[in-house]
C-alpha cells in the first residue's frame, strides 16, 4: 500500500513539475544554440594543450571523480597534468591553485580529495579551481607552461572552453535516456546533448553484465547521438578497496558491523556493496556535498552508541571524509572508529581501446 501511495505521489509530482521542465528546456536549448551556431565565443586551446573533459547530463552520481582519478593514474607517469574544477560548494571565490593551506571548504571536497591523493605525492599533478574556467586555462598556461594536459572536471556543460576530448558519463542504474529535464527529473540538458560526446562511459555497472544488456544500452544511447559520429561506448564498474581509518588511534578497530554515513548523490550501489560485504546496521544519509555541522556529528555519534554490537564502526566515502576532517568536527569523531572506503573505476572489457583513444587525443594536438 505504501509503495502505491509513493508511486502515485511521484506521478503527481512529475505532472506538476513538467511545465517547469519545459521552460527550463527552452532556456537550455537557447543557450546551447548560441554555442552551436557560433553566436557565443568558444575559447580554443587545442593547439597549445589538449583538454579532456569529464562530465555528465545529470546533477550528479555518475562517478566523475573515480574517472578523473583513473585518467590521472593513466597519464601522470609521462605527463604534467592539471585538474581544473569549479570547486563545487567551496567557500572561496576566484582562481585558486590547491596547496597545503587548503581543505574541503576552500577548494571543494572532490578537489581536496584529488589534492590529497595525487598532488601531495606527485609534483607532476596540480589541482586548480575557478568559476571561470576559460580564464583559468589561460592562467594555467602561463603559470604552468610545462603542463601537457588539462583534465576538465564536470565540464560537459561548460561550453566556453573547447576540448580535445569530451567524455560523457551515465550511471547504469539511472541512465540519461530514462531521465527527464530538471525539475521533473535530474537532467541538466536535453538527452540529445549526448551527441557532443566523443566517448561515453556507462558507470557503476553490476559485476555480471550480459551482452544483451550492453546492446540494450548501446541502442538507447546512440538514439540520441544522431548529429555526430556514434561515439564508442564502454562499460565500467566500481572497485572497492580496503577500508582505511580516518584517525591513527583507531587503525585496528575496523568491524564488520557498519554504521554507514553518506553525503553523495547516489548511495544505492555503495549501500548494496556494504550490505553484501559486511553487516550494515544503520545508514545515515545526507544530501550530496552536505556540509557537516557539529549537530550532525553528535547525531552520528549518538546513533553509533545506540548500536548494541560491542565492536562496530562508522564507514563513509572518501569524498565525505574530506568534509568530516574539518578541525571543528574531528575532535568529536576521534572518540569513535571512523573508516573511509576507497573506490576506483575499472573497465568490464575493452580497456585497452579506451586507453588508446586517450593517448591518441593527447598525441594528436592538432
């Protein structure tokens, strides 16, 4: 009965929001037309430096950061790389190069995650944030003239910057071809915008993916790529690593009894993994990029202490851990064992073909 009520409410909500989605769609169509027909300037840098954009059509949850990390690992041994992001939900403004004084509040949680994982360990990788990425690219070319490639994080809608390669991500469980424009759905722009993609990755796929399912996705994706040469489509999944303690004092305190804390757009694959791998006792879900407060942390600690198992721990994502490490929150969290779960992107098949496309775009600068 409850499911039926929720379904009816969802249908009613969709019907009520559809007119607003049409209005939004007209605005987006007009904006894209300005770029498509040359009425809005596009800043080209292909001859100076190859730019690879990673983005999506929806409002999050497609795995952009694991994809960016994959590309960094692929390129960093041979190239000097800069990752350029807008630094979503940061509390600063303007052009900023990530440094030791930064945190999730100054450059955004995803950028800070990339800084901690790569920049600190490798001088050949830099992370920069800016609202105006066209100007930021110009500054990067001046400040870091030795840079060989720029990875444009969440850049699919940022059409002021021309790019050598446009990588579009779509989630297996929530593909763009089943979605609708905001606010009736989660699409930032029309499905036909997929025609701008040079490569499409279907992310967060299940471990077992049949040929028939792959063909189903290819058929429905290419239907929206008619204005462009059909892009190659690859299928990827999440690979989960070994949980790591957030604080040194609890390194040996990991437990199978998990209180999961998430502030991400699509926690469903993670919830499924934790449920299958460990014993999920409780899931505390916050909105994507949620800025944790001391009240939130006290709530998490309170729920943790209510769990009756003697040995237990908090488990969260790498992205969430960047915000949980805030100096105002850490003293409260140090009382209990908190672990982050690393995750990476891996290809189900045809990885070599994808890698070849990336290197071809890098080497062919014209």
